């Protein structure tokens, strides 16, 4: 069973608010990822990190930012939430093996 | 990222039927992974394939890594209602900074009792 956790599971927030989505893993994995997924749709990579102080933008452009100060923690921040940011955000991590393990996701609704 | 073509996009079948879905790409991948996602949850890894031609089973699930390394398929035998969900294929190839994970668009499976 994968030990990767995302909080909150659900978030409803007003336009213009700053939000941070948390992702933590206890497996010591170097590689961590953020995906954005609309309901029933494909996963889009928006950020990834291959280790502490390493962050890169993914294939889908996103107004969010990420940081990787500690191996186990990879938070995603939106400085000013907008309705277009409404989506599900999935965090994943990988170690030496090639399998990626996902958290349960955060469903964000911006009203 | 590299484009993965997953088909069919959706399937509506009766309990007990077998299911087959596949994923193709114009690129060669080092690894193929199959995930299942239940509504409102994150994807869960079902099967990982590491070698061309490899055939791997996990209970009622069987997946194969294509000989050309550009495709993979997943079969589910004797489907049951809890098989409902979205199935994603994912291919991994090595980029300069490490392995990149590319996902297909998913196959939505509905199973009627």
C-alpha cells in the first residue's frame, strides 16, 4: 500500500483566495509529480520534481507554483484562485522503481 | 509529452463478459503501466510491464508489453460490477533528467449486473 497523502480531499473556496494543496509521502521517494484532471478526463502533468530544490513545469501550463524544500513534501500553491482552476489535483511519487503511486487527490472548486 | 492513444474510450458490458483495451504510441517506451481510477479517487497501479513481449497477470487481469515496445493491452476476464472505473495506460521513457510518465486518455468501463 502506497503511503502518499493529500490534503484537503475537498476544497471549496472563493475567487481571489490563495490556496495551498498539500502532498506528503513517507516512502523516501525522490521523484514527485502533480497532475490536473477534470472529471472523467485524462491526467495532465503540471509540475514535477526529481529531488529537493528541484522543480520543473510539466506539459500543461498552469498558474500554480510548487516547492520542494523537503523530500517528503511537495505542496502546490495558487496565489489567486479563479473558477478556471476548478479541477481535481493528483499528487504522485516514485522511487527507484518505475511505478508511480498516487494520492487520493484534492477536488478543488473555486466559486 | 509523447502521445498515447488508448482505446476504446468507453465500454459498457454485462457482468461476466471479458474486456480488452489497448494503448499505442508512435514512441518506444521502456515500461508500460496500467492504472485503475475509481470516481473521486487517485489512480491505483494494477500491473507494471518491463520487457518487450512480457505477459503479466494479476488475478483476472492480464497485460502484455508489445514486441515493438510501442503498445500494450489489458484484458479483464469475467468482469464484475466492482471493475467499474477508468483504466489508464502509462508509458515511461527516459529523458535527460529522468523517467517521464505519459498517460493515455483512459478507458471508462461500465459493468451491468
